[in-house]
């Protein structure tokens, strides 16, 4: 029974479900007919609302967010959305070792595959030994590697899922390398180091759990300073790396938000600083649009609703006809998709 | 005598010069010792100030900006900069057909070479016939091609030299294609069309003469609208291009400044719109930094003065050692460098 | 039965209604007692909410927005507002040719009357033949005239009703002419042309239907550019109009929002440009206040609620006593009033 | 000799002048050849620079700004502008009672004429006795009337000349009355009272002398509050004027800058408040453009230089041909023109 | 029965209450089971929601906000908050003279005590007789003293309770005196006068009733101007106070918001002006944080929710251990605490 | 001869000087009569311009900024300011060990005295041993103490002189302690630690030499991050200090600029954070005003010129008469005053 068979993305009104779900949120409500629980169920394919009505509701004195429960119930419709009317819930289902990846959204590609690609970039572009050694040392330190494999890229805005930080880091690094092909004066290796570690602090700024909350340190110091602190011991130990290169790397990290308004205490003062900021911005925006496009595709809409983080609504224009693309028939693994809703 | 032998970049205090220069500016001044002319001489390698003191000054009732003159004089120093004390000037030197390219700064590469590379991009990426046909039609129309070969990219900020518009266009197009390699969902062909024509209106917004002044139309309508108007007859004639693709291209042009503040009446609403805006911004910034770096290199400085358009001063950091790069021994043609000063 | 007898403005809780209404919105809800329809009914005098409770609700698989329906029901009160509990609904009532004007709010005065006044302004002020000819040509072109008679002035902010664009255009034109009386240096005729056509693009930026939605073109290009394109063929054909005057007119249209922030790619550079921008702004503000005043008058309030578009609440101050005004006894036609709510 | 015969507007290089001028500014300079005085001479037609070279310069230990002096000298040219080389100066010329109006720029029309027109507006529009009585009382109080006849409208930006405040007040009042013709709901009489007294405090915010300096009170309290205080005793004595009307008038004055940013402690909350703010803004802008146009006309330029207060350069577009206007042959009194420079 | 025995802060779900409460808000709702009243009850210790369900609800045609009622009912829970299900309500309970202080939140300390402390500050610091006389005159004028004893410090943001204005005034005055100890050049006495009267106008800007609404004058003129007007007669009568000191005091009041954006028509131009603005800002912020801390303490949270007026969430950090502080055992009077919710 | 006898503050036109001065700036100019040096001389009492005319000028191929020279010359007047016409200059005067303090402006009080007062604050307020130990450790570390004794508080804006950082730190600390007296909930000890170390990074952000230039690190990382790094080893070694207190201290440093715009990557989230930001801002402003007041007092002006950093001009108002103050007869040491000019 620890094997999920039903994913939220697939449930349809009218059917009955019996499966494991993560409790993403649980509030006690009160209606004329007594207390009821308003619950958000989650798995890797999406979220759905559910209700436990009186008198079943009274069996649960409290329901802990983040726990995995066995749920049984009927799928109804409320305001045009499916909603589960729960008639049975087991908060501690047997078979404790549930694979958390089944219950949380994740990046499209596996963390291992992305980490490998990141390390390949180091191998390919880092011709200067001290840089290569430094990057590998950091990427292969147990603590940091572990964080990279799981940390989200942001709380809600972009890459807000397992290994989202790694996906974002990879995107920024690739874009930076592409920029170096166009602008030859850029210092390719320092820029790559900056791209790889620009958001390192985020791994500690947010918790990795289902809710991606900010840590106290994250809110009081910010991920830029936290990243610097994580890198510092590695920098100190890289005796063969020029001090000027270390200073440049630290400047890249500290200035990568581009403007004071976005939390950078100093603004970019080198071409690599500008390039990193553009790449960071571009990759975040592309991820937000990507997420919006998926929803629009599902809903068959050409215009997105107003997207707060982009401060506009987004359009899916006519695409240039492309026979090659049409053929590609992607099979999507339900659990490698960004969370709906 | 119509053959220039001395370039401004090379003149040194103490020597005498006798050569052709373009008069970039001429004002009549008045000192205790009588009237004098304060003149800016220009050739493709740079600018230098010059003076015609009394009584020679009185021989010239007026001096027209933009004319080419034969100048003779002694190079002195004033406030640490060279200054020519003119003792002979012929405002209509024999041999009328002076090659204007000798007197104005130009892009590093020849316009022909860059245009060819731009057309190669069309050939390589435009798989959809109607797009390819459209782009070629526009690029090969006599009027537009001619403008592209000479128009500057901006009045003063970036690419402010002959064929600067073409150089900028090529940079943006290449960066956009690099982005498509990283973000596969981008519509590569529409984006390329947008990149190639995003600043088309600039060819009419500015005059192509030595001073790069705005035209009345340029100041009253802006280059975005002017570009739309230039493209419109070509769009109308492209019967096989989908209306949706035409609309997208027009949206890309109209929104490429990214924000209302920068003069875009609408902001980007498609991923290609974001990408074009980023590429445009990045290419302009890289050109500004490039220009500043050249000055800093000559002056042996690590920090630039405050650069108004970047709203900061710029740093030349320690570069990652690169044996390959060190070997490359660039021979620079004096006339293919951005203007100093 | 196609004759409406009851207008929304007049319905009172407790009575029964049986009449034709436009369905402005329809959402399916779900309560403990089963599904219900939440509906917004509309006619030219206002809007009212209505409910179709279970089991009647189940008779309607879908309800199309924008259709006209025969409704029967009881008027109840919900949260101090009237609400219709529908007990009969016919979605395709006999007598198909319903006069849409009965169901949508409209400007206070008839479109014909306002168009006539606009043409009178041309006759009165256009002393220069080519201007007069040009304005008449455009105003009398079938397509444009038709749009002017029906298009709203904006989506929601001001003049958001049938012929609202015409009403706004007329207001701006009259205010501009009044300004010319005070500031004699203004070029009265060019300014009048600018006033008449400044928002022409809005006729295509928004759909004219009950919902006033933006068109794709409207969102991707903006009404300023769309207006220019509509005028262009007329400008091309006006051979006797000086190019400088045409350029000025186009500048007026392109700059009439006054600032980049409000979507003008260039800002006004002539006194006529400033005047048009002020008049446009003033007329829009007066219309918003007018609408708020009507609601306040009905509700007997001195202060409006916070008005988002004016970013403040509005006050109805003590009026200077005016015997003349008091006598005027306006009879209001229900269908010539801005929509309530 | 107290009769001016030469006006600055007319002086030409090469001639000698001997006439009375106001000393607008005087600084002692130091050249290799000894000390010299750098002086700005002024009369009602404009300003011109002048020099007193060594040794004559040593005759004047100090030169007081604002005094009227008899000047003799040769008109030379310096940087394309005329400059007077003074060879005689009498700082206390006989005939003390110089008519100050000959030495300071003034509004185009006489103060008496404008005041009469302002009072006519009161007579024409103030149908409500208490308003008419109130306005007349204030306008006819000796102190206020005297100020109105001489005070400038601003320090430098607009209407910065004798009776400029009155000219501006009249312009705003006329524009407001024109607005009332278009928007019938406006309370014409309260608005007129607001227009007439909106800038009353300016008469005390600035000194009326040649330099238009701010007073301490002006800088520490601002003209809005100062105006309120000047009106207060009149308001208190108008027993028959409704309190609500008084409050509205005070609101109009306090909010007429429109936004906090421009120094209004509250923003307009009534339609009359919006109207007054628009009229104030429009009249100021028209005056700035007017001034710029005059300079451009003299210099034969189509584009103004960058105007700091309008934050742009201004264009003189092609005018609609107007036979009537062409005929009007204005004879201009030198002393009724805004100051050049 | 006019003696309250139960305070809202203490009620717990499950118990029955019978006591006097102030009706802070009352809306008529409509459910499937008929009309119901949604009511906010208030006393000095907090607020609680209550419902009167059908058919009892029908006994009350209207319920006036601000009245005091005898309520009986059962305390239930709704969405984790207590809610009173009313089964008896007497809108005009006998014993009319209810002590309003039992029903409204108030400052922590009594108004008398705070007023005494304020007068002590005058006695201690005002060494210059005319200042001392002036301050006492104003503080002891019946009207002003009365207002100070009851007026709130703001509508909702900070010090929004009885005598909140006095508490804020005292805080600002003490902080200013502390600043004078550090910066000796500050004019201690003028600054104290400024601190005491900086917000005087607020006593008339807001009503003192349960709802703290803005008055018409408050919204149309603002408290800065209103304060000036209240002080003016006192200033006029203080013949022995230097005009320059009066002007400085008026400048302090007019500029104390620091920036135009916050409604100061002029910005501080003296060191005392800067000091007063900082103290005003600091005291307001400390009060907002204080309020948030109390809620957080009760809820046992380290982070506050997002606080709109501070534009951030607030943290309760680890405190430096302090044995002295731990011992202090504050007994809190329920009615001297800021309102919860 | 190494004993200065003449200070710049005292020199008067007409006299001859022969003394040691620091060369603050030296540019080579060119006049019709040949090259000349334009020099800024400096000592602890102020700055003065000087000239070395041809042919003496030709004796100096270069003049190094920052060196101390023996100067002889005549004091003349140029544009109402004194200017030294140098007729002898020895760039390496005998007696090398010049006391730098004679040539640079310094804080009013001696660094030793201020450091003692700062340590006294620690002794007085730090009741919690771990805090006291920590603060003393840092303040007594050789490197940091040395920096504190000499570092300026900023490049140009405020406290821009020897030990200016210490003076500012002391001011902020005292103001924070005064705030704790008014707001009892503030954590006095953590706040004091924050006040003492908030600008620590500035000691490395700027060079301590005569020019106060930014270091590369200063411009690329900013003083906030640099301060954190300096404190980090001390924090790590303070085993008995709670982690929560350390985190709070680090938050105080990182957030003390108050807003992103001023370079704080995070904004204050605790009351101590608000208090520190206010105190920092207040102390900087008071120092700027102090400096302006000194100049105004010397010049006998009531209004300062426009002060760019305060974005306004400043007024010296009438002071409350104070017999005590009048008696105090301060003797000022020329070398303990902020630099003029």
C-alpha cells in the first residue's frame, strides 16, 4: 500500500480515490453543521483541496502539515475544480519509508543528471587549474553537494521545487558560457565560477521541506551573505588562486542581483558582473514563463492570468511551423513536472 | 595630398602635423589678444582640440562643421592633453573625393563582413521559407541595406560610429541564437527576425553624418514606430507568412525596450520578447564597457571614471591566466576603432 | 415579450420580476445542497446578482456569457443588496432581434448627436481646407464611423460604455478648443485634428461587446500604434496637407499619454502636445469623478469609497447656491446612464 | 540723462553705448593683468555681460547688486555674444527717481489692464453675492492689490517678472472658466475663487526686487500655508459665506499642486480641485514654452536647447497656414517682454 | 448590571457570557436559512465576532454602530477563533451612564499621569520664560487639554487608542530631549515646543469616538495645517516671544513629516527639524513594533505576519539575558492595553 | 623649520607665507604665457589654491599628491578668495618626520579621549559578561584599534577626517543608549554592540591617507560585508555568547542602512535594527549640518548654499536666548576642526 497508484493530476470528479498523499495544509473550519477540516493534498503531480465533514472531522484533534496520510474519498466538484470529500483517513499508514519524491514536485530532469552536466561544464571550460580545483572542491564537498541535489531555487517565484536551485544554476551557467562565445573579452572561467556559486546561499536560506520556508538566518542575513560565508573556507584554502580572482568571484556573488533594490549591496562593476546578472534574470524569467505556459496549455488559453512576479499577463503567440518539433513525442513522467497551482 | 599619413591617435606633443582632418566643431572665442577659433579635429582614430589664434583667426569668417580641411600646425600640450596650434588651414583642399571612412570612427569589422555574417544567420536558422524570404527581402532592399552599412547604433551611448547599428544588430542576433540553444521552447526563427529588425528605425532616427544628430521625425515619433513603418510594406507583401507571426514580430519590435520608462509603449508579453530585450540590453552594455576598457587600457587604469550611462565606474579585474590568449597578437587598423573621447 | 418593462435600477426586494436580461457572467457553484449558478444580470440601467439553486440549476449544463435570457424570479436581499432567486429561465427567448442598447449602458447623449457635434467642431474651426477635408474623410469612412458610434472609451476606468470613446473624444476636443481661446499661440486646427483622432486606436484595442475585452493586437501593440496605422492611408492620400502638419499630428497621437510611464514612446515636444495631454487627462478624470458622484448621490454619501484609479477617495463639497440650476429638472432616460456597479 | 535711449535688446557689437542700466550681478575677477569686474547689466529688454578691466576696475571697491548706474563703453563680441567693455561708470547718476519698470522685465500686458480683466471675471461669474463680496474685498485690500501689481509668478521657472503672478492668476482663472463651459457639474464660482487666490502666498514667498529671492518665511513655511494665512481674516469676516464653501476654497488652495511631491500636503479630492491643478500646471507650462519659443524665434531655431524645467527640448512645428494671423502686425514695446537669458 | 465582569481577552469557547459590550460593527447577512447579523463586539481588552442567527436576527431592524448593548450567548469556535452565538441582546440596557473607558482600548498609562509628565518636561527644560509661558498657555487651554486627554494618535497605524496622541507626544518629546544631550548644538527649548505641538492638529483631524474616523476638515486640509491654525492665536498673544522663534516653531510643525511624500509641504531646514522628524518616525515605529510584539508573544511566535505599515515582517530575536528584568512582575490592567485585532 | 607657524585658516591677502603644506592636488595648466601648476595646499585648518607660474613652473616635471612641501609665496585674491602665488617650493624639505596631524583635518576631540569614552560605554552598559568580553576583545585587538584611531567616517559626506569613524561610532552609540532610556523594550546590550561595530568595515573600505580613496575591496564588496568578515573570527571564538545574540548582531550590521536603496541587502527586522538605523542616519545628518553651520558662521550667512548630500539648503534660525551658553568661551585648536572647503 505504500505504492502510489493515483496521481492528483489525473483524478476526475465522480471517481473514488484511495491512496497516499502529503498533507500540505490543514485548517479547522466551522459550519452550521459543525466543525470540518479544510485540507490541501499534494503529490508530485499537483495539489487538490479536500474536506472532512462532521462528524468524521471530530476524530482528528489535530493534523500535522507535512505528514503523509492514506486517504479515501469521493471526488466532487466545487467552483469548477475537483475537491475530495474524505470518508477515511489514516495519519500513520504502515510502510513508513515513503519516497518523498513521490509527494513533492521536482525539476524536469534528475538531480544526478543535472549535477553531472554542471561538472562537465567545469571540465570543459576551466582550463586554469586553480579554478578547476576550487570548483570541484566545493561541488564535491558532502554538505554542499547534498544541498544542491534537493534545495529549491526560490520560495514561490521560480524553480520552487526539489533540485530547483541546481536546475537554475545549470541554466545560468550554460547561458553565461553562451555569452562568452559572443563576447570574447569576458573572462570565461571566473564567470563560470560566479554562475555556479551565485545562489549557493539559497541552499541555506530556505528549508528543503515541503513548504520551502525561509530560515531565520535567511531572513536576517540574506542568501548573498550566507553564500559568501559558505565559500570563504574554500577560498582560504585555495592558495594557488590569485587574490584578484577571488575578489572578482566574491564581487560576482555580491552584485548578482544587479541593483540595490533587489538586495545587492553593491552593483556589478565588471562585464562579467553584468553578464551574470543578465543570465540570472533571464533564467528566472524563462522558468516563470515556462510554468505559466504549462498551465495555459492545459487550460487551452492564449493569455495567462495576471502574473504578479512578472507584473503582466503572458501570451502564447503563433509559433513558426516546425516539422521536426511536431514529431518529438515527449512522454512525461508525472513526478518530474512543476507543481500545478 | 589626399592621402592621410598622420592619424590623431599617433600625434605627440612637440611635432608638427600637416594633414587632412574633419572639422567636427568650430566656435569663435574672444581673448584679450583678439578673436580665436576653438576647433575639434577628427579622423577615424580619434579627436583632438586645436586653436587658431589671432591674427590668423581673422582670415576665417566662418568654418563649417563637417568639412574636411588641410591643417598645418604645431602640437602643444594643454591640461595634459595634446592640442594643435594651427598656423595654416585650407578649407577646400584639392582632391575633393576624400574617403569619408578615413575621417570617421567605424566598427571594428567591415560592414560587408558583418552583413554577410547576418545573412548567414538567416540561412542557418530560418528553416521556414516564408520567414527566410521575408528577411532576405528586407535586408536586400537597396534603401535598407545602404542604411545598415553606415548608420550608427546610437547618438552617443553605444555603437556610436559608422555601421554601429549593424554591429549591434549582429551582436543581438547572435546572442538570441545562443539563448535558443539553452531555452528550447523559444521560437528561434521569429526571435531571429525580431533581433535583425528590432532597431531598424534607428537608421532613420539619426543622421548618418559626422555628428549623428536626431532627425525631426526621430525625436517626434521615436525609432520604434519608425521601424514599424519601414517594415509594414514588406509585411503586407509577405502573403505566405501567418498573420500571427507578423503580429509577434511587430510585438517584438514594439516591446524591445522592455519597460515603458525606456520608451516601449507595451512591455514584452512573450518569452521571445523577454529574450530580445535582454539581448538588446546586454549587447549595448557590453559595447559601453568595451569602449571604457579601451580608454582604461591606454591610460593604464584599473577603474574608469564615472560613466553616466552605466551610472557607475567600471573595474578591470584580474583576469584568469590564459596562455592561448596571450599569444594572439592583434594588429589593429587605426580606422576600425571606436572614436576616443 | 421582447419589450423590456422592468429595469434593474428600479427593482426592489420582495417583488417578482419577469423580463429579459443580458447574462454578464455565470459561474457554477457548489454548496452542501448541490450545485448552483451564480449569475450577473445586466441591462442598460445596471447590474444585479442572481442565483439558480438546486435542483433547477441542474437544467443548465452551461450558460453563455453575453446571451439574452428571459428570467423569472423573486427579488431577495443579500448583504444589503438585492439578489434575484431565479425560478424560471429561458435562454433562447422568442423575438430574437433584441435591441442591444436596452441591455448595455451607454453614454448620456446619443451617439448620433455627439457625432454631429464633433463634425460641427470641424466645420467651425477648420479654416484650412486640407485639414477640413482630411478630418471629414476619416470621420466619414464607413469603418471608422461605425466604430466611433459604438466603441467604449476604456475597459473599466472611464467612459467604459457604448459610444464612450466618442463621448471622450468630444470632451477632449471641446476642452482643446477652449484652451485655444486662452492661449492664442496654439495651432488650433492641428490641435483639433489631434484631439479627434488621439484615441482612434482604442476602437480596435477593445472589443465592442458586453465585456469590453482587449484584443490580441490591442495588448501586443497598444492603441497608440494601432491608431497611427489606421490613419496612415488617409494621411498618404492627403496630398495637399503639408508633411510638417502630418508629422505634427502623428506626434500628437504618439505623445498624448504625456509620459513614458503611461505608454507614450515619446513625450510631448510642442505646446499642442502638452495641451492635448492635459485635455485627455482632464476629461478622463472628470468622467471618473462623474461616475463616482452618481453612486454617492444615490447612496447619499459625501465621501466616495477609495477609488483605485484616482488613488484616493472623493468628496462632494458644499455647492455654491444656484437658483438657476435648482430649477432644471432633468428627466433621465434609464438607458442613457453609466452602468451602476 | 535719466531717459533711457538704448535698450539691451538692440545693442550691436562695434557700437558705443552710454545709458542707464541696472546692475544685476557684480563679481570681482583676477587675471594675469590684475583685478577686473565681471558685471551683468539689465534693463527691461534683456541682459548683457560687461567687463571693467584693470586699472579702471580698481576705482570700485564694491558694486552693489540692484543699483542703477550710468554706463559708457564699447560693445565687443565674446563667444558669439555681445559684451560691453566699460570705460566709464557712475554708480549714483543724477536724477534719482528712475522708473524701475524701465530696468526690469514685465508681463506683456500692463498690471492695471490685467487686474481689471480679473475683476471683470468676478463680476461676470460670481452670481452668488457672498462670493462676489468676498473676492472683491480681498482683491481691493490695499496690501494684497499692491502685491498683485508687482509680484513675480515664480523665482525662475515661469512668469518670473513684474506682475507675473497676476498674469499667471489671470491665465488660470480664464482656463478654469473655460473648463466650466465644458464640464457643467463644476462649481464655477468656488473654482473661480480658488483660481484667483491659489498662489496668493507667492506674493510673500518671494521678494519683489530685481533678484526675486525667497524670503525666510517663504522657504520655511511655503506659499501654500502663507496664502492660507493671508486669506484667513477675510474668511473669518465673511459671515454670510457658508462654512462648507470656505472649507472648499481652503482645500483648493492647499491641494492645488496636485501631488505631495510638488508640495501639496493634501491632494485634490473634488472635481474643482482637479480642475484647478490642471489649469495651474497648463498655464505654467504654456508660459515656459512661450519663453522658449521667443528665444528660438530670435535664433531661428526649430529645436530649443534642453529645458531643465520641462525636462526635454521643445519643437516649433509647421503651423497650419492662417491668413488672418499673418496679417496681424504686432508692435512690441521693448519693456513688456520677458527677460532674455 | 452596568458593571462589566467579563472581558473579551478572557472568554473561552464553551462558556456562556452575559455582559455589556460595545457594538463596533454590524452587518446584515443572508444565508439559506434566512437573514443573520454579523457583529463585532468590543471592550477595552479586545474584539470578538458574534452572530445573531434567524429567527432572532429578525427582531432587529437595524443595529447602530457605537452603541453599548447587553449581550447573552454561547462562545463557539470558528476557524480557530472564538465567536459568540448571541441568544439575547438588549440594545438599550438600563444604567445609561456606562464608562466608555471600559469599552475602548487606551494607552498603557493614564492620560493624567502622562500629561503631568509632559508638563514636568516643560518645567525642567524651558529655561526661557516666554517659551515656558507659551507652552503652558496652550497645554492648559481647556479645549486643547481636553482633546489631548482623549484623542488617538492615528486612525489605525500607531497609537490608535484613547490618549494615544498624548502618549506619542510624550514619547517624541522625551526622545528629543535625549537627542539634545548627545548633540549640544540643538536648541533644546524650541525643539521641545516643536515636539509637544507637532501633531496638535491630529486632535481635530480624527474624531475621538470608537471608530477614529477622519473629519472632513482632516481629509481636506490635513493635520499639519490644522495644527498651525490652532496655535496661531496663542502665538499672536505671545508678545514677548521673538518672531524668529515663532517662525522656527511653525517650521518644525510644517516640516515634521520630513518629506513631501509624507505630506510635509516643506522639508526640514534646521537641525531641530531633522531631529523632530527622526523622533516622530522612531516613536511611531516603536509603537507599531510594540503592538506586533504583544500579539506575537500571545501567539508564541518569533515572526510576525507581514505588517503593511512597516512593509515587512518583524522578528523577536534572542534577548541578552537580564536577571533584573526577569524579576519584574508586571500586573496588567486589562483596560490599559492596546486593542487586539 | 618642520614647525608649522602659519595655518591656512589665518592667511590674509597681501601677506607673504613661508611654511610647510600638504599638496592635496596638482594639475599642469597651459596659458598663453606658458605652462603653470594649479595646486591645492592643505593643512589641518583648511585648503587654499595656489599657482606656480611660468617659468618657475618648468622646474617641476611632476608634483606628487600627498607629499609635504615647503612653500614660499605671496597671498593674492582671486574671485574673492585668497590664492598663493608661489615663488619658491621645496618638495623634500629637511626634517622628514612631519607630524601628519598638522596637515590633515581631524575630529574635534582626540582619538584617545573618544576611544576611552567608547570603552566606558561598554563598561557601563554591558552587564552580560559574554557581551562585555566580546566587545573588549574586538576593540583591543591591535589591528582594529589602530584603524579606529585614524580612519575617516566617510569619503566626503560626513566625518571625512582623521578618527571621523570613531567620532561617528561614539555618536551613534550614545544616541542608541539614550533611545534605550525612552524605549525600555530595546535590548540595550545587543544594540550597543551593533552601534560600536556597525561601520567597522569602513576602516578597510577607505584608505586612511590624505585623499580617503575607496579601496578595490571597498568598491567591489562594500563595507557591510567587509565588517562582517572582520568580526567573524571574534564571533567564532566567543563560545559563551548565544548563537541567537550573534545572529542578531550580524543582522544589525547587515541591515543598518535601513533600505535596499542605501545598500543594505536586508532591511531591519527588529526594534534594535530600526533604532540603529535611525541613530546612524541622525548622527550623519547632524555632522553634515555641523560642518555647514561652521562655514555659515564664518561667512555670516543665515542660509547655506545648496548641500548636495542633504538635498537642500540649511537655515540657522533664531536661537532661544541662553545666558549659560553665551558665557562659554571655547578656545579652538586650529587642528581639531573639520576641513574648510
